């Protein structure tokens, strides 16, 4: 497809409704946490900021136990992942392993900070003239401020922006379609800080060299559209449009959202940049506005604390490192029949064993479920090949086939059937009448596949090193044998030896001492 | 009759020459089966199979001199893959060759190392660096865990350690198999 055709389609975004394959209409349960305005919880007495916040490496700590830190001071460094900053001013108590939200349930390294309550900021370096600043300086600012996608995947924003800048981008899509039930942090942000989101969108648009901005929101988000449209009504805001999309799960996935807006499919293994688009979460755009216009690094985020297990569900603007328990206390504590704590939404989140885990860049929701909410664990039955999972799969995979292939270890077939394209949305799990934990199998399968690639690389390396060593040993052996035969030859040939001795004496006379007699040493060639 | 015999003989000679030429012209230098067997072996080069490395073992399997159940690092999965490739029945690992263990690497206690270079000579993948009378060390990322450096060490300064599985290398466990269907009559 030509670039101009792509632009044409993007311009039409939202005017016609498109659909992605499958998906589910779920009860959204968002209203319960949207009743009160967003506030900051009281300052906790201890914060544990994890050094591992997204896929990739663990960030190196830039501070030591006992150091004084200022609010916004960089404490974690990692290339190419996002930098980590201190959310408060205070004293570093320790750098140690603590419980963090990780699917493994293992603890991870955290910088533990005791706030001094002074809230003293580090010197901020905003880019006031961002309208004329270069794309590079804007992207560098995003990197310095530790920005990462706040929709949940926590992909470093500067990396996405760099990828976009190097390609031809016509449209920036802001994702406000928060399709998972219960989560309402993006909706509250759009209601309360529409100006900041529009400002961030304009900065991102400049950094990417894009022409248009499309902000996608869900059709159920009443007041949001008016707020955003009003904020977008400025002289500098041309080509910014707010588009409503029907609420079908998992529309908040960037590929699904692009398909709904434009009818175009992002190719498997490709990225939205292949279609000339970049997709960012609305919260990321707000963070960009903070980072560039005010110089503030990313140290807090909107987070929904909700579910029937919470007394007064609501949204908070919480500092990273705040313990979940602190947030729950701040909204009235648990109800009596609370049974399970989930990080993320009910579809893609995972249960955690403790509420001592800290808020991180990825934390969009803490969901406390009661015994009534949790379906009784059903025994897993054999697959009856009903095909429901294939009908609801938003990426048109064949979950029932993949499940059997993974179970039998047919890894070539698994690859051919496109496991890598699975977005782990959980639709297949939800509809399976045999209660097969399909997503659990797919996550396991992905890990296994990744491990197989690593192992085959390692064994390839070992094979090469073994073969090289064998070749070297053989060469040395041959060289030895050759040397021996030459020596023997020389000893036999008395006359030649006499000549050689005479020749070397002559040479020594002519050139003086200190010259090596390489030619007579009988050193063999390297072959 | 005679003409028929002559024609057949002539054809036989022509085709025979053709085949003979083709056999020389299109000769396959190495046995492709050996390559494919070798690709399935774990390349630890540990010699537990009784052959000096994975490739020699692959050659022995292809000549049917060795059985397919002699590779402990490959384990059951490796034996199954070999059985699939060669169209044979999988069988349990031969206990004489050793048992399947989690992946390990070795670590030289550098304070005890005397720099004798014996382990360097024993390492099949050149994963130990050092020089005579100087400290040696293991390149952990290249070590296959074959443990061949242990016996020659005169001061016993090499330890086997399990490969670190931190939070970054964590892998999801295989989901629990579902309950078997019980038919109640």
C-alpha cells in the first residue's frame, strides 16, 4: 500500500466502523471507581522502587544505602530500557530484594527510600521552546525522564519514538480505549487532565514528524469526549480528532485499535510503523507533557483500586514504590469477604500473594475480588473441538490446535501456527466450555520457544568452538610431524648441513651479531 | 533375437556408464544423516556417551555402532528426537552412561589455582582461559557443563555450580495437566 493511500485511510479514521475478528462484549464495571475525583494518597513512610519494571534487564542502581536523594533524582540506569527516578526526597535505606509484581512471584531488587517529607525537587530542565526544538532533543528528554508506555506493556517511549522517527509516520494514535473491565485510570485521566494529554500529543507529534493525531476513546466514556474536544479547541491544535470506538474487548490492544479505526491490519511480526502509525497510551502522552514542558520525570501514575473486595473503590495518583496495602488503606480497606488480589484487570492480570508489592510503571489496576466473583475452579475436560476459541480470537489463531501442539511439544508446528502473534488477551480461556487454561499454555509455550532458541544458539556456539579446537589440534599435530620429518631429513643430509653452517657463519660475519637465523630453524609453514 | 540381446546389452552399458559418472560427479561428501543427528545432540562434548565428542557419537549412531540412548545431557527429549529422526523406538537412557541432571557450569576457585594449564587442555570448547603459572578462569557463557576439566585438576580447585536462574531467566512451569475424565456409571 502506498504511503498516500495510508494517509487517506487514516484521515477517514472513525468515520466508518471497522471490526477486528472475534472479541468479547464484557460487563465493564468501571463506574464504581469513577465516583470520586482522583487524589494523591497520604505520603507513605517507606517506598520500595523496583529496579526491574519491564521486560529487559535489571536497571543498575545509581545510589547506595545511606545516600540522600531528591525528588526526581535518577536512581536507576539501564540501556536501552527506561531510567528510574526517586519519587520523593529522602534517604536511601537499602537496596535489597523485596516482593514485586512479577508473574513468577519472586522478589526483585528495589531501592528502599524513607521520605523526609520535604518534597524537595531536583533541578528540573524543561524544554520550554518545544515547538521549535529538534526531534532528537525531545526524544532525549523522554529518555532522561524515564518514560515508558503506561498502558501496561511498559515499552520505553523513546525507543518507540526513535523507531517512528526513522520511518515515515503520518498519524499518531492515542489509545484511550481501556477495554478491560474494572480499569478506569485512563478514563479519569482524560476527564481531569485533558489539556495535558493534548499538549503531550502535540509534543509527540512533533517528535515523530507526524501530521495527524487521532485520540480513540470508548463510546461508554460519557464526559470524556466533550472534555478532550474542548481541550483540542486551540489555534495550535489542528488535525487533532477525538474518535469514539465501540467497546469490545480486547480493543485496547494497539493492533486491534488500529484495525477498528482504519480497517488495516498490522502484519504479524510487524509494527504499526509499517502502516505509518504510532500508537501511545493517553497516560503516556500526559507523561510526555510533564517531561518536556515541565521537565518532570515519570515518578507517579494513575491507578485504579477497585473490585467488590474494596470498601470505596477509586482512582489514585500514586507514587512508584507505594505499597498496594497503603492504597487499599487509603480507600477504606478491604471488605470482609475479600478473597483474591489481582494486578491488572480481570482478563489479563495475574494474582499476587501479598499486598506488600509496590506500584510500578505497569500498574494500572489493583483488583480485589470476593469469593462470589471467583468462579469455582472447574475440572479441566478434554477439548471437544467446538471451535469457540477460534471464533473469539482477535488475531485469528487456532487456539485448540496450538494447545494440542504445545502439549505434545510439536514446536515447529507451534511456530507455523503463529503462537508468537498471540496477545494473551484471554478471550479463548473465557469461552472454553472445557475450562482449559489456554492462555497459561500459550505463555508456557512462548517461554519454551524462547528458551529453545537460546539453547540452540548455545549449542551452535559449542559446536563451532569444538570444531575449531579439533581443527587447531590437528594442525598442531601435522606441524609437529612435518617438523620432525624435516629435522630427520637435515640430519641425514650431512653435506647440506655443512653448507648451512657455513652459510650462517658467513651471514653472521656480514651482518654482525643479534640476527636470528630464521631460515635455518626449519620452521614449517602455517598450513 | 540377436538384435534384442545387443540392444539390451548396449543400453545396459550406456546406463551403467551414466550411473558411474553420476556417482562420481554428484558424490555427497559427508553423510547428511550424520549432520542431522549431530544437530539434535546437545553439543556439550562431554564424552559420557563413550565417544570423544558429539559428532563422533553422531557418526557412530549413523553406522549403527552406537545406540540412541547414550546421551545423558540430551535426556529423554533428546532420545525421543533421535528416535523420531531415525524411525526407531524411543528407549530409556542407558544408566551406564550417566543420568540426566540440571544444567551446570564450572567455576575455578582462583585463590587455589596453581596455573598448571591441565584443565585448559581438557576443555573441549576452549572455555577456560589462562597461561602457565598464571591464574585460570572459566568463561561461564561458553561452558557446556561437561565436567571434563575436573579429573585433571591436581589441586581440586574446580567446583560445579548450577546455572543461575534469577528473575530474568525465569520460565513459566508447564501448566498442570487437567483432571482425567472420570465416567461415572
